[in-house]
């Protein structure tokens, strides 16, 4: 019987273990998870904070007990892997309850340790009431703080995906919210003109957005609880009963790197298309591993649950003895901000230039269905390479109906379509469901005209 160990019990690790077990029920698979939960949706954290999700259990797919009963996979929680001895095919594990160390052997090992939030260089970052989010336990801690401290004001440092969602959640709970970002724009995955639409939506719902302002210090009260965020420039002091930090994430690779697993240019674990590392029998998948970007054709770090799950599935197939390939990703993402959603796939203009392309863009405002059925128009931006006319990326800000076209753009990018090819995609139309000219096609046709000039 072959023994497989999986380090990390969320998207990539769970998917890999489940897929491998389904393909080969004889496999002995053990998941080792440092936290107290497995198989949960961290993406649901903001909606628990806002009250849309009533109980954290709704975000959990399996417990260790149900995973064993339903899938025959062992999961050990509060169990941290502290050393990988690749030559011996062994790992050293620290158990929290009861405290002890074990050495486990494996035939194949999957590293799925995910990412960790970046801790910015701000004085007072560890004051009581300052939070980040990477595990479901963080949701518990934030909710408890909000309830026990009767918080009225929140400061969000960083305008990434989670920062935007937490800002909305705090507004839903009745807090006054200020969002501070050191960059010249929030949500830097979008181009500045599209990010401005997201900023306007935040402002419309009462969030005070401050860009190009760096937090210098988080001040505490005498009892040690957070009191305010002080900015680097000027003497502005933003009162806050809670501070949430979202300035980015980095891959958790210490275990791998210490064992001699090679890292790639992004700092994440380097893997081939079978998710193998440079060490025999050792695989990596998810938010700790690099991804082949299908537009740039370069290694990329794309810390998204969708990519992690797909990598996990391929890794699981290879753990079970198949020869499966992960072709890569284009970085498709979407986030809801109050009454709009913002979606992106492929490259923005800055990324396209950095990759060596000559980007040309088109931005249109169009409706996602017939005008007599109503609905606000959406802003659609498409980016192509002027020389090859290849589609490089797309961004949509507007209704969820309009933004769903981002998946069409992602498919076009995966197929390496030119703008002209993508502009002729045969998309569905009926007045209640869509426009005769889908807004994405309108933007592509406009870009075609630009390319002809």
C-alpha cells in the first residue's frame, strides 16, 4: 500500500487528496493541517463578518471525522510539519494536543502550505484589535472583537480583494470605515481608470478612501487596545476600534526551502506541469506553488482558490500514478463591492508592458441586456498587443450580469485568440438575458478599429 502525505488541508491539499483517493482507493492518505479546521472557504470570511453567513460551520465542507467517514482520508489538525527529510522520505510533525513529535514516512508528499498575509513595517502592528485574514479562525477572532468591544470605527489598511470585502462588511455592521492605501490607487490588479470606478462605489456607500497615504503607526490605548492609525505624511490620526490589514500575501515556503525544494523567480515553489518539485516524490500545489501564466508564458504567483483547486486536482491524479498536466492559468478573478462587481483576466496595461508587449486598449460603456429590460451599463476594458493583435487581458466593472463575460475573455486568452477572432465569438442573446451585442464584443470591435488605424 502506497502512503501519501499532504501538508495543508484546504483547497489544493483537500482536492488532491480526494482526487487521488477516488482514483486509487487503496492509497493510504493523511492530511496534516496546522490549524484546527480543514476544508473551509476562507473566501466566505467577509460574508460571515457582515452577517450574510450566520455560522462559521456553513463555511466548512468537512471535519476530520466526516472526511474519514465519507472519503476514507485521515486528517490530523493542529499538527504542524516542522521538517522535511527528503532523502529519507520522512517528515517531522509537531502535535499540539497532546504536545509531542512524530516522524512519518511517505512514498509521495504534497506540499500545499498556502500563503500568509504580509505584515507591513508599521509600528504597533501587533496591537490588540489589529487583524489579517488567512484562516477561518481569523473570522472568529474579528467577530468576537467586534461584539465584545462595541466597535464603531474601522480602518482598513490596503485595498486588495479582502480589504474591499471587509470594508463592505464593516459598513453592513454599522461601522464608520476608512480605507488607507499607500499606492496611488486601490485594487491595483485593475488599471487606474477601472479602479477609480471601484473607489467611487466605496465612497458612494460611505467608505472614506485615502490613496497615496502610508500608515506610519498604529496607536494603542492604555489598556493595549487599538486606538488610531497615524499616517506618515502630516499629522493625520484616524481613530479606529478595529484595524484590518490587507497589503498582500506571500507563499508559505519555509518548510520546502529548508529541505532543498527549489523556489522559482516569484518566490513560490517551482514546479513542472505535473506539479513535481526538484525533489523525487515531492509535489507542490496551490498558493505556495508557481503557476505557468498562459499569456506571458512565464512562471507566476497567482494566489487564487480557483487556481489552487485545479492544481490540486492535477497533483492528486499524479499522486495516484497518472500522468496529468496542469496547463496553467490566466489569473481570472472577481470581487463584489456593494452594488457592483469588478472582474479581471489576463494582464493589465502595466503588466503587459512589463512582459514586453506593446499594449493597445479600448474601453466602452455598454448594457448587458436589452435597454428596455433596464439595468445599469458596465465599463469594459480590453487590452491587446499592437504587433501581434493577440488579446492580452480584460477588465469589467459593473453588474454581476455584465461581469460574467470575464469568463468568455478568459477562455479567449486560454485559446490565444487575436482580437479579431475573439470579436466573432458566438455569444447567446435574448432580450431578458443578454444584449444583441455583448459589452465584451463591443469593446473588442472598438479595439479592432483601433488596430486598423
